């Protein structure tokens, strides 16, 4: 449970401050979706939250859960890329993914020590 607690603490520290960079280097952004994420702070903030929650879940979920998490993330990234530079599409896509990641993290936290 210590790893879960420290992961949750990291999440709150990261999300507590304002995110100034996307989860990838904006100076290397080439794809339309990446450029739009870097150019729009609210989308950028969603990207940082999504990446942070993903990394925490990847660290705390059991192996089977990790595999499913990675598969779902790859599917989601394909959806995100299909948005191109459409900011509203990106917002909707991020909001849907964040809803799932928040729910998984919440459910994991409710389980308590194993």
C-alpha cells in the first residue's frame, strides 16, 4: 500500500500546480494533435493529468491490469490522433479518458491495503 500512497501523493502534488508543459516535449511536436495540445493550455493541462494518472495506475495495478491499461491507452491515443488539430474533439477525447482513469484510480484506492 506504500507504493499506492506515495503514488497518490505524487498525483496531488503534480495536479496541484499549474501544468506548463504537455506530457511530451512540445518543441518536438509534429503531429496536428500534438501541436494543438501544446498551443491550448486547457488541453495541455488535461494531457498532463492524463499522463500522470496513467503512470500512477501503471505502477500500482497488478500485471493483468497493467496490460489492459496499456491496451486501452493505445486505443485512446489512436482516437486522440484522429482529432488532428480539432480542439473540441481533443477536449472531448481527453475528458472521456480522464473519466475512465479517475474511476479506475478511485476504485483502486477504495480497495485499501491488500
